[in-house]
């Protein structure tokens, strides 16, 4: 039963992460991290498949390996978080405490991604040279 629950949550998270890769309003990385965790706990074969996908490699692989994230990925995440939190902030116009909490969480997100997550260079395709002797 536990494996089935992880499988269902993983599939839903993968779908939301894939949608988030296309739509700027939906975050990609948190859903893909959840999918990776769920697949690892539900099926070894599914987990191996998932970590081989382009979606995983483009968004999570370097972060999971402890290398960091590209500037493009960090900016995409921060823009999504900022947009979603701005909408919530506007909707909470009568709730001062809620606005303070949202603003604090937003500042912590920015600080984490700027100072806590290492920025790596975009993977460059190595140039192959022909050696003429």
C-alpha cells in the first residue's frame, strides 16, 4: 500500500513538474524533487527511468549531486516564487500578519538561492578538435 501511495504521488508530482517546466506560474523543481523521492521509494525501475529523463537532467541532476544550479534555473525558480507570493500578498491585503509572514518567507527564499545554492555554469558542449600529425 505504501509503495502504491508513493507511486501515485510521484506520478502526480511528475505531471505538475512537467507542466511547471512550460508554465511560469507553476514551480518545477519542488515537484520534480518530490517525484524523485517518491519514485525512489516506490520502484527502482521507475526511479532509474526518471533520473534518465531530460526533465530531471535539466532541472535537478546538478543540484542533487551537490554541484549547485545554473543561473537560469535559479532565476526561473525565484521568478515563480516571487509571482506566486505576490499574488498571495495582494490577496491578503487585510491580513497584516500574513503579509509579514509571506514577505519573510520570500526574503528567505531569495537569500537561500542567492547565497545557499552554488551557481554553476551552463554545461557547454565540448568542442572536438581533430589532431593532424
